[in-house]
């Protein structure tokens, strides 16, 4: 019998270890699409999700961009929320205890305008209990470099990841921007900075135009494109990085069902994150986990890790 094959009806193992984050199943919900969990508690058991990646958090309160902030597009959506959030202190004192009470596996998503801000947030998180890992949104403008995104410069990526690692013992997972020329170069820089895993990918930069008003739809003009439209790009980038970098990958970008999730796993993702899909189907995280398990049972696959990277040549 080949490795990984089991008899029909035998239990399968869909738990994964994402760079030190132990997940009961490989399905996480992406930052900015699941709030702080309370918004979805009527639809899904929060403790049953592999990991809840909470809304992006900054050092201070942020009001976000001017509206309109969201626009539907063919096979996806644009958002320009602008990281509206109550700040790290309120998250730790008001939102985190609720998630801990519900038994959720929590990954904090952090963002900043300077390397020092990222490090300061990581330091605040380190002093608290109930957070499994830190996901870094490095698609933010670096004010000390003229507003260029942290995630587009390999040297800056390495430095900001290293700064966060120096302030915490938690696993650190930078979320890579697809708006770059060479995603492998960026991934290697994150690895050199000490990242424990990679999240791939963040949204693609896009826009929409209202032809009646003859102006951009979004108040911010540009926004992040997500949803099924970006899935082929995400798969391609994960495939490339999996071949060159040894870190586990949290893959996402347009996952709408378990079949999509399996594609990500087969090109190298240890776990997957669902974003836009949560808006379409608030039960999706559970549906995808169940679908993966059923696929494994039907195909006599004992352990989910047997599928990771199986399609990579």
C-alpha cells in the first residue's frame, strides 16, 4: 500500500502545523473579511475554524479611507477600507478576550507606517496571552521611504520581518504583496528576515470607473482586488515560491469551495485562507474543511500533508 493510503471509513488527519501554529484543520479566515469573529458567530462555531486572522491592527486608531470603499467587479471585488481599526490596545483589551472565550485560534494581523511601528505592536502582543501568531500586512506605505510599500522592496521586507521577530517569540507570518516583479525574491527576503511562514497573496491593485459620473468608483481611486478573479495569479505565485523557499505557506486568493482550496494545497500551501468567500457564504470555512475531509476519505488519503505540493513539478 502506498504511503498515505487508508481503508475507506478510517479517520483522516486534516490538522496542520503552519510555522508553529497548530491548526485543527487547514482552513483560516482572512484578515479584514471576518471582523473580530463576533460578526459571524451566528453562522459558524468560531472554535471549529483552523485559525481566525483578525482585522488588521495598527498602533493607533485609524479612521480609514473616505467612501465609497467597496465595489463589486466581475468575479471579485475591490476594497479600499484603509485599515480602519480601533488600535492595538482596544483589540487586546476588548476583542481578544471574546475570541479566547470562544476557544478560537487567533492570528493577529498587524500593520504600520514605519519599521518601528511594526516592532512596537509586536512588543505589545508579546505581553498578552491568547494569540497564536502574528501576520504582517507589509502592503502598507513606508512613510520613511516616500510611501513605497514595505512588501515591494526585498531589503525592507527582510528588515521589517527581522524587527518584528526581535520583539516576539510568536510565529511571524508576513503576508506577501503580489504587486511585485519577482515574488520569489520577496519570499526569500522574508525567509532571510526570520519569517516562520508566508501568507500568499494579498490583494492585487485595481480600480473601477463610474461612466455616468465619469470618475473613479472608489473614494481612494485605487483598491485591492480580491475574489475568484485573482485565483490563477495566487496559484502561480505559490507554486513558484514553494519550489524555492522552505517556509510553510498560507495560501489564499479567490477560494470559494473545497476544490479551490485543494488546488492551493496541491501547489504548496500547508493551509489556506478564505477572504471574499466569507461575504458570499458565511458558512464557507466549515464547508471547505468538511469538503477537504470528504475528498480525503473518498480518495483514501490519510494525512492532509500528503497533498501539500503534490502538483509541483
